[in-house]
């Protein structure tokens, strides 16, 4: 380890590793710090990704693809199923191996990667400019300098606040999640299920993502607004009792997902935020893996360019912010408005939507038709949705991305 780096990245999730990978490819001297012993573990994720989004960053690899998904079932409160078939829908990953693979990519591109390295605070130079990181590593407290520090420390991010950026989220913009990885359950092997009901999963949904061999991630995310009245665990327990009474729980994960728009500020002099730390996940599905990688790629490239130009000022780094907005941020704003409308629907509205979609011929039952029927009284939103559907790789109607 040296005393001075071009870029130090805090957090080796998909956002941090992809930032490190692309900053290194751009010629920067990079250090990636991860607080946990293992990169990618513990897993707090249902591990679903849309195919197009994933492939925009990496080629799928059998080492970390647990399952290929060929369709989704959307299930209404009155238990009617809309099946949407798409051979290339997406994948269920093995995130432990996937996250490790991304960090390996960063290392192969030249980044130094350090685990059990817990960032404790930032260092500041002239004019309050961020210029380093203090972290602990096996009982030692180290302080290293960097031209740029990147906060990629996930949904519970503190690094942004350390840098003086407001990152608080409203309760309604945090999805509170609990998930079991279950075995010995009877699920369709290549279909992801999404159960929608205001009563059984207010402001969110219950998911079943199959991993093969009778194993699946079964979880729930509800809006933080409702979690204070009844814990998501209670909803999940009831669901599991009803659907999988003979299943066993191999792993339990709890966690939050930011379902907002991107944080108002994501760069400062010598500082950048990426991934969940920057609130870049898809506000409808809560999918944050692909957006974190898309942002990481942009941030890594811009960081390397800034180092090369000898200009790590906020105005230079805003290039990343602008590129993110063009690539995904603009779309995310529309998706946020869609979320606000869709999650207000009552169970009766959802049932009517399902009945209306099911009255269409099978080949016309698409994600677009579902949104059109659900938002039939909000025509401007439908138009916006159609626009973003055409332009984004974080497919708005692909609930996996
Ligand atoms: C239950 C659940 C299910 C989900 N399912 C899906 C899904 O199916 N598909 C999908 O796309 N998304 C899903 N998500 C969201 C997805 O997991 C996140 O959006 C994604 O992991 C964001 O990546 P990230 O790199 O920004 O953050 P993270 O993956 O959270 O990585 C942050 C990293 O920073 C490290 N870190 C934190 N603080 C420090 C520190 N002080 N020093 C050093 N290291 C630090 C952490 O240990 C962690 O490794 C789910 C989330 C939850 C909670």
C-alpha cells in the first residue's frame, strides 16, 4: 500500500468495483476498500437482473449466473396471474461470486483491493476539499491521501454525509426488505414471480426468484412509510406459511433499497458518490445492481480523465453527473413518478388492472399493456413511460433491472 492514490473508493459492491475497474482502465492509481472480510458476502439481495442492463457492462458468465429467467408472472391481489414471456428476460445471479468477479476485474485492471478495511472518516485539505480516507485494518488506523475519494458504501452510506452532502431519504423513499433463501419449495424453474397487493405488501411487492433445484429467494419490500405499522417480516412469514409450508429457510437477509430519484448532489471537489449511496436504483422495482454498475462505469472513466487533466474540481466531476442524468437519471425521474402512481393503487384497482390485461389476447400482454391499464386515467404518465421505455437500458418495464 502506498500513501498516495489517484482514486480511493469506499465499498466494493457493484458500484465500487465497477468504478475501480474503469478508473484503473483509464490509467488511474486506484485503491478499493471493503469493510467486510469477503467481497459479496453477506448477500442482501434477491439477485435478479435484466439481461440488457447486465450485458451493457459485462458478458454473462456461467460462474455467477445461478439461473436464466424466461418470463415473469405478475400476480394480482385476487390471485390472477399475468404471464409475460421473454426468452431474454434476465438472470438470477449468485451475487457472492458476481461481486467477487467484479472486484477481480478491478484488480486485473490494476486496482489494489483491500478487505477488512473499514473507512472511518475522510481527510480534508485546503478550503475543506476532500483529500483522503482514514480507515482501520486489523486494528491499525491508517490515513491515505487521494486526489478523488468515491463513496460507494451502499444504502446505509455515511461517506456522503462525511463529505458534507445531504443524503437523507424520506421514509416513503426507502423500501424495507426481508428475504429468505428457501429450499424444498415448488416454484416454476425459470419464471420470476411478483405478487402485488396493497394489503399484503403495501408500497411494494413480494418476489420469488428461482435459483434452481427447488431453491428460491422469497422476499418482500414494503415502503418505509408502512413498515412502522407492521414489520415486513410479519407479511413475509404469513406469505411463506400459506405458499411454502414445507420449505426450509437457508438464509435470511434484511436491508433497505433507495427508491427515490438520484441524490441532488453527487459530486464535490475531489469527491464522488455512486450506486445506492447516490440513490441510483430503479424506484419501481428497487433493482440497483445494473444502475450501480452503469454509474460506476461513468464515474470511473470521469475520475480517470480528471486525474489525467490535473483537475479534480467539482466542475470537472460534474461531467459524471451529467452523463448519469442522460444515461439513466432522466429515466429514473419518470420511473419515480410512475412509482408514486402505481403504489397508490388499491387492491380493487390492481384486480381490475389484472382483469383488463387478461382480457387481451395473450400476445398483447406485455409490461407496457400492464402499465397502460393500470394508469388508464393518467394518459400523460403513460406517454412518459412509453418514452423512457424506448430510451433506457434500465428497462422501465423490466422489473428485474
Ligand atoms: C433484500 C434486497 C433485495 C434486493 N434485490 C435486488 C435484485 O433482485 N436486483 C437488483 O438489481 N437489486 C436488488 N437489491 C438492491 C441491490 O442489492 C443494491 O441496489 C446494490 O447492491 C447496490 O450496489 P452498491 O455497490 O451501490 O451497494 P452495495 O452492494 O450495498 O455495496 C456497498 C459496499 O460498501 C461496503 N461498505 C459500507 N460501508 C463501508 C465502510 N465504511 N468502509 C468500507 N466499506 C464499506 C459494504 O460492506 C458493501 O460491500 C436488493 C436489495 C435488498 C436489500
